[in-house]
C-alpha cells in the first residue's frame, strides 16, 4: 500500500514540483501545521489553492469532537431501517425497503424465514422480481459489507453474518444523465446542511462516483469525489481520490471518459428542496451530510451522516477558510490559533 501511494505521488502530473513542496512544508512547519495534514488534504496538488486557507488535523479534530457528535450514535441516522421509516413518516423519497435480515432471520411482508437455503432462494427471488437488490448492514457506513445481487445471480448466504442486522433494498435506477458519467455505481451528491435557528444553509456539496466498475461510490472505498456548486448547478473541473487510496486527480472519469467540468445535473432545485425538508425533520442536529441519488423521477435520500467528512470537505472547498460560511461558523476554533486574519 505504501509503495503504491509513493509511486502515485511521484508520477502525479497534478503534483507541485519537489522544491515547491519543500517550501510549502517549511512555511507550514513555522505555523506548527501538521505535515500529515498537508498530504492527506492534498495540499501538494497544483489545484489545491492557498495554503493559508487550510486547517490541519488538530483543528478539524477539535471541530469534530466539539461541534459534531462523535461519542454516541444517533438513533435514527445510524440505523438504516429506522431511517427509512423516518423518511416514510415525513413523506421524503428514500429507497424501497423490500425485506429485513435480522440476526439470521429473513422477514418479507411479515413472513419469517430461518433456513439458510430458503433464505438464499427468497433473496434470489427478490433480485429476479426487482432486477437487482442491495443487502446492507443496518449499522454500516463507508460502503462496508454491502452485498449486491443482480437478477439471475445466486446469493451466497455465507457472506452475511448471522449475528448482524441487514436491510434489503431495491437497487435504484439512476437518471441517464448520471449514467453517462458512470453507469457502474449509484453516483451520489453529498450535500452538507447546517441548521441555524429556523433556516437551513448549504455551505458546500460534492459528487461521488466509483473509480472503476465497482458499485460503491464511497471515497473510503477508493472512489472519486469532485466539488459540486449546487447554487449554479455545476461540477468542478477536477476529481480526487483520498490520499490513502492513491490521491489521483481526474478531469474525466477513467472508464467512461466523461469530462467533469461544468456538468449540470437534472432536478437541481429538487435536490436543494429535499435536503432542506429532511434536515428540518431532525430538530436536534445542527449539521448533517446527506447522500442524494438522482433517479428519472427525481432525487432520493440514501442516508444522512451527522459526521460529515472533514477531509473531503477541505479538499473540495480548497480549505475550510476558503469558505465564508465555515470561516464564520467555526470561527472560535480558528481564532484560537490566530488563523483568521483581522
């Protein structure tokens, strides 16, 4: 893994020259800025923008531990079954719940199945009826332990833990406009919302897609993310991978060749409306990162994250201090180390 990261770093055409990187690190060292953060936030890229707009892990960890909720799981956001029920209660479009797999028992329309061979048959029948299904752990995140079964495929029940809970959903059919970018995964928009008083703000958002033919779009699974200007409905020019997955830069999708720059999405106004509606249904949380898919019928909420990814946020905004909303909202964390200039 380390050798692969080093190799990608050396051959990276988007990398500053080594002398510039040395000057950057020397400057940041005087500010007691973490060297690790310089690399994980991809500040060595030519496209990274101003060094002074970034904060290091000491600062954004303080934000995570003090502003966001890390010590306990949110009972709705962290449990997919409860989350889907919450969306239905508030008439917000979500994925189609087909079944529940609860500690070795498959429940479909109130009927329970415990025999593993019968469970495999029933799951295959669901995949045949709905063309494709996803089986996701109810407490999962980052795309881990997700199983996809397409029509005609056998279900390997051994891939599922008999001690965990799963949700079985119909695979969404995304809008053709997103299929042109990447047809192999359900590509999603991560929209960050903040609720202050009775008003909801959207300080930033970014688009996520799989890098190859994987059905997972998660950056933590090696996927690509690119900034999305939700106000003007435009994708940025360059997409990135996280540093631990190679930190490659892309101006077009590596499989389809689709160029990102200035791409617009259908249902842009509906995306903004749906995240504001769903955000307002969670009165006790100030900030949530919503994952939104776009189907031919409009946007659908896949999940909400009450711990939005700070590194991806920094990379796509070119630094938290480059975003006026974050600069003001997190002012107390920045001022403590004199990062905000008068």
